[in-house]
C-alpha cells in the first residue's frame, strides 16, 4: 500500500489511490456490494482506516443512497421525557445498524426550521419530539417522519385523556373531593390539554365539580410546579390532593409542600404523570401515571425503519395505555400512605 495521505479532507479517490484499486471498488466495499474478494475487501478497509476516510451522509443522500442515519429534532436533551425516549430509540436504531443524529432547538421555531433543512438531506428519516410547529410545515414530506409528544401524520404517544381520567378516578377513590390540577402548557403541548380534559371528565364522573381556582399552570417544569403549588396552598380552602400534568411539576409541588410544612401524603396527596426515574427517588416516592417512554422510543424507530424501507406499517398512530403506579405520595385525606416506597 502507498504512503498515508495528509490532506485535511479525504476523498473516495484518496482511498482508492491508497488501496491501489478503482473508486468503484471502494464504493462497492463501502456499500457492502457482492462480488468482492475477501482480500480486496480487507485492502480497501485498511485504506479507509489508514486515511481516516469518513462517509459523508449528506453526499450519500444527494447521490440517492441511504445515509443509515435517523435524525432527531427535539427542544432539549435534559428533559427526562426526551432522554428516556431517546434511550429506547437508540437501542432499536443500533440493533438495525443505524445512527442517531440529534439536533436540539430550544423550542425556537427558527432553529427548528434550520435544523430541519439539514436533516432533509442528511437523514433517511426523522423522529420529531415535542415540535413547536406541525410536521408538514417543517419537513413538507421530504423524508419519513414519526412524531412524539404532538399530533402528526404518524405518531407514537400515550393515551393522555385516559391517563388524566385515571388520575381523577384514583384520587376520588381515595376519598378526596378538593382536588387541584397543575396543568401543562396548552399553547405548545396538546398532551397537556388532553390530560386536563380527561382529568376534569373523571372528576365529573365521580360527582366532583371542578373548581376554577384549583387549575393552575405549571409549565411542565419543577419551578412552574412549585409556583403553582404555592398558589394552591395559599388558597383559603387549599386542596387535599394535586394531580400534576407531569412528574417534573409534581416534584416542584413536593418542594413547595415541604417548604410550607405541609406533610405529604398526610396533609396533601400529590400525583404525577410520566414515571420518570426521578419519581422513584423523591421523598416520598411519587405516585404517578406511567407512560412507557423507552418502549415508545423503540416503537417510534421501528415505525420509521418500516417507512424508510418502504414497508407499509400496520399502524400510523400507535397509542400506548396509561397505567397507575402507586407509591407513597398519595393516601386518603388525613392518613399516611399504606404502600411501601
């Protein structure tokens, strides 16, 4: 083999020169084409390693070939909802020999459009997680897209309405009548509205009329949940139970209760939604409505793979059931929890 090249950008021609073969032979090896002898294949692979050649996904896409890359567009990586979904997504992608290219947008519509422009040419398909705009306006059918945390042409989500209803059924079943709800952000998140609608429906089915002052926005964050709980606990007749639209705002509510000397669950029951890891290690551990986030990420990638491979998926909208996980943050009014942590 010839001497290793020192150019900044290594091309297919450089690999071919180093290996002493044609560019077509290098391309055939890279794309795993049949008809190559093992000796030739090893020679090209050694040349790739020696030159440091890296396949350019965008160039492959422009040439009409697959990049073996799935793009992910999401506001942030440090949101537990996102990180647990991406853990499941990465497991399925890696098993299929695909890479994840993750782009964050900070919930900025302009950044979202800019990142989407890159992914249209770089990725074989895209996971769109909690977008600020609808799927069509972002990608215009340029690549297959599966959406999580919002509506879209193809979605994977939990049954948010049923989850909210289940929360109301559980708390009223414990004997609570003064039940508040720390809501999410309706303007950006349809799941927040669906959970609230299910919760209010569940209250009415149990004969409990919702009180307007018991609905406080928590912004899906710990800080927002803490502020909302502070407002609720300062009411002349504070609630004996709070259902928070996600676990992060429920954790904020736990913090507010502790700061005011309100005992959980003796004085106040708190119920979350998501079942993120942190829900298991709060003090007390958090009762919550579970959505199987890692499994949702796995199914979303599998659906995307089917679309990329032009296989007709059996479902365009995959809906997971919401389930109740009872821990120690809930109890009948004036009582301690009867379950372990």
